[in-house]
């Protein structure tokens, strides 16, 4: 089966999908762009079509309100969008991190593209981290991603990674995701996005304080079952589906000790353990066409929504 991941590069541990070019640490952005397969540009062309019957050469007409986006290297088409659509180039995604990596101590960890270049991302470690009971460490990252097919606004967000299991979770405070979204109707201004995102120590400290509260909230078996059902079947009238039942059973098994780090004091029989059972299921074990489809879902799609719902439910337990 074809991979969604066009090409990617990484440092450190091999990603769970096993794809990509491994780089030595502290590589310049130019090396990252080449090895991540992002050394190309999105180009534009008018939309043309032939008005004629099959087998007959007809009149070539134009669709003036729209344009075709295509890759400069392969000339492969990416999408058809309106003339008002503002393109964000692969280079702009990488350049977002130049000052952060060269002056602020950030370290790029992975970058690449999905769906033939229609979706582009880069992920960098901020240097911030936090510890819970049992030396359970979580590191802070900033993820920047965009798409040129209308499926994603240009999005910059804080993301956390639990080291013991490599689970990812978008950082949220008081129910609000710590992210900035720039519509493709607007010009992407990297400096404005950084300022609005507020890459700050205080936001991370507040998030870790919330995780600590989850790690101290013990849960009973009945609470764990109710939590999982609320995440996977949020509507009480919703009829249980076999896929949901399998997913809920898997998450409960991960919580009961099958998950990586499930036996650490921070996770054992706690709301934090429930949250991580969901994130491990979404990131590593949820059924998917391929591992790279799972990555796309875990960061940008239904998987990301499941993790967000799990965080909300865990916080309600600890409230």
C-alpha cells in the first residue's frame, strides 16, 4: 500500500512508522529541507479545460476564479483553489524555526510532507520538560503544519511528548488549545504567529501543573469505564459500534498495565494513566490503513480530536 508520507527527516529515535532519513543533530535548515524532501516550491497556473465531446478536440476555456497548485520539482498537481487562496511554501514552514533553532535553543526533531506534498509539517523541541512521579518525563514541542488542499489552516501549536512511550498530546490550558491558526485567505506572517503563540515558560509550567493534578487523581474501575465510554461515545444515545467496543476494550487494557509506562506511579490507576491509554491507542495502536495515515489522524484529524476529548474528560475527573 502506498504511504501518505512523501518524504521526511528526523533526529533521535526512529519514528514509529519506521520511515524517513535520519540526520545527525544540529543540522542547518538547508540540510533539513533537502533531507525532508521540502526543497521545492508550490507553483500556480490557470485552470484550463476542453469544451468538447469525447474524441473531438474542443475549445480550450479557462476557469478564471480558480488556479491549480503544483510542485515545482515533479510538476505533480496538488489542488485546485480559489484565486484568493494564499499559499504557504515549504520553505516558509522551515524558516519559521530558523531563529528559534539558531538563537533560542530549539531543536528540530522531524519534518516532512504527507499526501504527495499536500500537507507539510515540522516539529521542534523547545528545551522545556517536566517530571511526574516515577521519573515520568514529558518534553515540550512546537508543531507547525500547513496544507494546500483546503484540509488544514496553517497551524502552530504547543505539543507535548511523553518520553517513555512517545505519546503526543496537544497542549491545552483551561480547555483552550495553545495554538494559532492562520486561514489561507490571509498572508502567513511567521513573526506574528510566534508572538501570538507566546512561546513561554509559564504556559508550559501551567500545563505540567495540570498533568501533575491528573497523576494524583486515583480512579476506580467504574470511573475508568465511564471515562472511556465518554471519550469514544460522547452522545449518550449513540448506539455502540463494534469498532468502538474494540477500541474501548483496548484502551482499558492499556490502562490496566498493557500500555508503555502504565505501571509508573504517575499513571497507575490515575486520571493521567487514563489519558495516556487513549494517547497511546491513537498514536500507536489504532486501526489504520497504514502508520502514516495514523500519524496524520493523530496530529490533525479524528485521532487528535479523541485525544483532546480525553484530556477534557481527565480534567473533569481531577476538578
